[in-house]
């Protein structure tokens, strides 16, 4: 019995193999490919154009002015190098403003984040009138900052303030809110927390609502209590939102201006710079002393401080709050919960 060997059939003379044929695209096909490739960049370009005009250009222009003795009337200045930065670093008011800024920032941001997480966790429960409570926590944010500052500055009055009246009724000594450094920082931080806790709570609540309910059901079946569920499911799932909230709180806390400027009638940070912040010091230099070179230098110092603190916050948050692939986010797959754990 003979076997017939299959041989490839040679292509006709004058024709090319299929693999070597070059496909010629029509103009409409090329246009479609270009549209698919470049349209996304075209759609997002308005934002970057506007950012370059109102963001990058002012930043670069401020950097140039910070090295000059700038005259706003003539719109020109004399180059003096790092003289403005040297003057600021040798000025005791700058270091007082830096101390006050960090003190108010810590007294406001840390309690603010803790209260926001707690309120968001409570609003995430199945409570009555959820819409009413969720709307109510946002009301302080809607109020004008000047109105909030005026109300709280009167509440924390040294002689006839509401807080001191309550303290004296309880037999406690009155606090000099406008004279003592730490007391003034507590009062200003209270204003900041009043305005921003509800706003951050709603952001965190939106992230909590996105967590699949099956995770909590599985955790309950496995015997995990409420605290264990919050620690192992809710908190890790909030990682991207927590990073956003922490970074925005850092930026806002280090740029605080409205509350300290409205804490008294002068807006200069106290008679002895008790609550003078960097933003308030920048405003005083630029619009009261008309020295825009020093104001620009101070703005760049503040920008670098915010950048460094923001990067530190980002690194710490990444370590403390586990990512989505970490423990607690997928308890159905990872089998985190043991019978009776977390009770």
C-alpha cells in the first residue's frame, strides 16, 4: 500500500504570497484610526490648556517675581537673587507663622478625619431619616466662611463669650482665647472642624456605600463583630478615598486663611502673632506692605512645604491603610474571618 505525499501547491505565476501582501488603507480608514488614537487626547485637552493658563503660568511667573524686588506700579523689578528668601528665613514672624500653621493644622486635620470616619460609619447604618441626616451634616460646609468665623469668634470671646460663660458656670476659670497661643489655635481649629467634618464624612460615606454588602454578610456568618468588620473590610476599602481626603485636608489646613483672619477685628494674627498663619502672613506682606517679591517667595515656600507634607502623607497612608489586594477586602476569597472572631 503506497502513501500519497501532500505537496503544497505553488502560487500562480505573478502573484505574491498572502503573508507578503500589503493592505492599502483608504483615507476613511486612516481617518478612523487617527480618530481612535488622538480623540481621547483632544477631549481632555481643554482642561490641560486651562490649567496651563491659570495654573502653570502663574506658578512660573510667581517663581520669577520671587527673585526680584518687584514694583507693582511699574510692573517690573530688579533681580536680587535669593534675597527675598533670606529675608523671610531670618524673619521671626515667619517662624511664628510656620509654628502656628502646623499647630492649627494638626488640631484640625486629625480630629476632623477621625470624626468624619465615625460620622460616615454611623450614616452608613440602616437608620431612620437617612437623607435628612446626610443632608444636615453638609449644612456647615454651605455656610459662608466669614459667617462661621464671626459666630465662633464671638463664642470664644474672652469676656462675654458663650464658651467662657459655660466654663464659669461650671466653676472653671475663663480662658483667654485671643491672648493665649494654644487656646487661640484650639478655637480656630474648632471653626475648621465645624465646616469640613460633614463634607469629608459624605465623601467617605460614598466610598463606604460602594463596598459590596456580601462582604459584611459573609463576615457576619463567620462570626465577625462590627469592629472587626469595620477594621478588616470598611477601612481597607476606603484607601483611595482616604488618600484623597488626607491630601486635600493637608492642602487646605496649610493654606488656612479665612478663620484666622476673621478671629479678631484687625486680621493680623493677634497682637503678638498668636495665630498668625503663613497664608495670613503672605496676605499682609503682599497687600498691606505692597512687597510682592517677598509675598511670591513666601508663596513658593508654602508650596514646597505642602508638596513635602503631601508626599509624606501619601507614603504613610499607603503603609497604614492596606490596598485592595490586601487583607480584609475580599473575605469571601481569603477566608479571613474565623468562627467567633471579633466578638
